[in-house]
C-alpha cells in the first residue's frame, strides 16, 4: 500500500478525472425526489459519475468567465512572501516581506487564530486556476510556496507549518486539552487542502513532499489522544480535517491516514444526524458543513452507512427546509429555528458566503453517487444567487454575508487588509465554475448547467459545445464534433422551475418532458455536426417560508429577483470594507424601502417584463414602479430580496 504515493497523471486522475473524493467544487423540488432510504440503498462507495478534468472544459464568454478573470487578476496581484511571513518567523527564518493585514496579523482578530489560512486557500485557488487555464504562473507560485514551506519544516525540524502568533505552542496546548482561543485545526486544514490541491491539480512534487511530512506530523501528534480526548478536542472548530485525511488515504493507501480521517469525524455531531434528528438550531453553520463533507468522504472510504446517512440527512435538512430563496442560510453565521424565520430573514448578516461554498461541495459529492436532478436544481440556484452574486464585478472582491436587510447593500473585502474566511473561499469559487457543468459515466453525458462552454469527452473522441444566452433566454444548444459516430446517452436536466422541456435533434423534436426535476435522456448514435436544442420555460414565481407566508421573494427560473433601490446616501467605494464584524454598521444611513401590498399568491402576476433583458417592474404600495433585476447582478446599490407584504388598502 505504501507504494501508492501519487505522482504524475495517475494522481491527477484521482480528483480531477476519476471524481473519487472530488467534493471540490422554501420548498423547491419536485415530488420525484426519492426518500432517504431509497437514495441510500441505491448508492455504492464508488461514484456513479465522474467529473471532467477541468482542463477539458472551456468557459466561453459569460458572467462566469468575467468572474474568473477578475479572480485571476486578484490572485496574481498577491505576493506569496507576504503570506509566508509568519510561517518563516515561526521556523526561525527571516521574513522576506511584510505580513498582510486583517485576519493575518491585526490584533482585532488575534483571538480567532486564523493566521495562515489565506495561504492555504491561495494554494487551492492557484491549483484550480492552473488546471482551468493551463497558465504556468500559477504552478510556479505553488512550487515556490511549497519550497518555502519545506524550508520552514527544515528550519523548525518539524512537519508542522503554521503562522499562529504563538507558533506550535497553540497546537500543543490544544492537543493537551488546555483552554485556548481560536481554531487551530480549522486553519491548518486550509494549508493541508492547499498542498493537496497543489499536488493533485498541478503535479507539484514539492507540494506533495511537504504535504506528506505535514500529514505524518499530525498522525504522530494526535496518536496519544484517547477517543474521548479526541472528541473533546473536536468541540473546537476543525474545518475539513476528516475530508483531507480521507483524501490522503485514498492518495497513498497509508492506513494511518485512514485512522486519522475517522477520528476527525466528530461522532457527537454525526450520530444524531444519522438517526434523522435535526438539532441544528443555534449551531455555528460553517463549523458543521466541513464536518458533513468529511462524513461523506469517510463513508466513501469505509462504507459505514451512518456517515452516509448523516451527510444525506444534513443536506436534505439544510437545502430543503433551512435555506433562503438564494440557497443561503443562517443569521450571523448560525442556524436559527425556522419557526422564527420572520425574526431573522431581514438580517444584514444572513447567508455567509463560505456556507454556500461548502453546501455546493457537499451537493456535488452527493450528486456523483446519486445523480438526481434535485441536487443540481439546488446547485444552480445557489451558484447564481450565492456564488456568482458574491463577487464585486468591478474589483473582483467578495462578500462575507449576503443578508436581506431591505435597502442595505453588498459589502466586499479589501484587497490587502481583510483576508476573511470568505476572502479565501472567494479565491477558489470563481476559478472552478467549469467543474460541475458536465459529468459523465462510461456511456452517458450529463448536462447539469446551462453555461456557455465546451467539453472534450476524450473517452468518446468528441467535443460538445454549449451555446446559450441563458438565463436571458430559457434555451440552450449543444453542438457535437467527432471524428466518427458513437453511441451514447445525453442526459439534459429538466429543472424544477420549468413546467416543460422540449428537445430537438437536428431541428426535429426528439423528446418532450412534463416532469420537472428530472433528466431527459436521448440514447442514440451521435455524429459530427449533430445539434441538440433544449427549450425550457421561465416564469416569475413567489417563494416564502411556511412560518412566514407574508414574507416573500420573487424568482424567475433559478434567479432571485432583487429590488434595485439605487445608491442615495451611499458614497462610491464605501462598500469595500475591512471588518466583517461590522456588517449592518457600515453604510447604515436611514432608508425606507418600498412596500408591497396584496395577496402573496397573486403578486407574481403583477410583475411585468420590461424591454430590457431580465428587468422587471411591479407596482409598490404607493403606486410607483419598483424595478426588479437578478440578484446576482446587484452591485454598488441598495437592494431588497425579501418583502413583507401588507394588506391591500381599499
């Protein structure tokens, strides 16, 4: 087993091509969704579907490519030596550049001990960017950072690399069970994950070597802990340590890594979820999500059904019963009782972006084992309204929260003085859009998302190009190029938001579906020049929570429509902020948002499309026209996504 160390193409296939472990990446769903027992009984430890190598998918011009380009510019503007500053200090080496600000060094955030987390996210983002674009600059940066971390390991004579102000002493106290502040394992996980991605996605031998020495340190450091002591340690946020050690086991066959992966899978959280108990109220949301992703990986690794049951129940609970119309969830980073929806929905601190990032990772992993359209319906909704919506289209910076306080605005991190957790996941989000558009098995191509792109299906010797203006138009076209005919199934998602789906092949109707939330399958011999057209239907709908039916959001297909409320009282640039804790305080000038009145189930019929694409209006209660546009396009102005509907005055 020790000979299974990953090198070259075989290791790249692990997460990029084979799909194993590739979690990278109001009621909405139809009655076709299977029960938990049915879904679980249908799965195997090996995924049914594989993603395509990021290098085999090309993004064409769209808001997604624009977002990728903005993030690439940000990645290349950052200086690795500044992120390495505290790592070198802790290894007794002289820093080569001054440290960055925000979470990386400022006293305001010293208590959370997240120093160094940015370097890990940065490694992951550069690995994803390299794999997506082939630009060698990203690989050079990964190799440089890994070589510097190797120097830190040598200087400290330890596999541990960290940037905490107290250095390894913080970790040592945590391992001894002494009181600490902060989240050391959460932070270390980001570095583990970044090195893993550098090794797997860029085949960096240096990243691989540093990662394995780091992992071996963790094996030795945690080995003396009893199971009870380990569980006590896991009461402190620890990120995706279970996931990354499951990946390490899969990559190497080292049984020690398998043991550590399962020990990091917190039983106190897993057992109630596996039994179908929703006790999430009051829990810190993004503390739980990486654990759940880890449970799924441990299930893949061990086959123990309780881990699968826990991850599936969690997803169903959060995606189907605890999510806002945007796909986000939570208030001030915590789950709240849905019976109290009205008390939380209008918070400025709703929908932490990291939570949406991790929900999509979990969704993607579950989908690979059980390719139900409902997973991709949720994925699409959150991708547009959570991830794409999180980036400032001008600066490329990202949000922390995306709350629904009427008349508030999106706030974004600074380039060099914030470095929040959502800065880190934001680096990753926008350079991996191509990872879920398509999946495949030996004989079928799944088209999950309607994004201008092309995919090279090497197993069939074909290239499929998707041409679409979606969501401006509810249609997409697939064009086939291949040197010789081949037989395969094409599976096109019929989204839950469209009451019908019509499929044309070479201009002739080939299939029609009246079952939203399924895949339309075409099995045939495909030839060079074949063209498939998918025609869907989008309409304005109303979304509300059962506990607050008079608080509504408008949707159009997968898009949440936001009231565009202008920028009165806001100065340019004041939406770029340093301190995420002050959401709700920044730009908190008095503002009265428009009101809506009427019967909630009839208001969607009052929404009118204007002459501009994806622009709508609805009469406010005072008779003025309220402009509605897709939430993901809102930037630099006030907005509202939820509306407290009053009674009609007669």
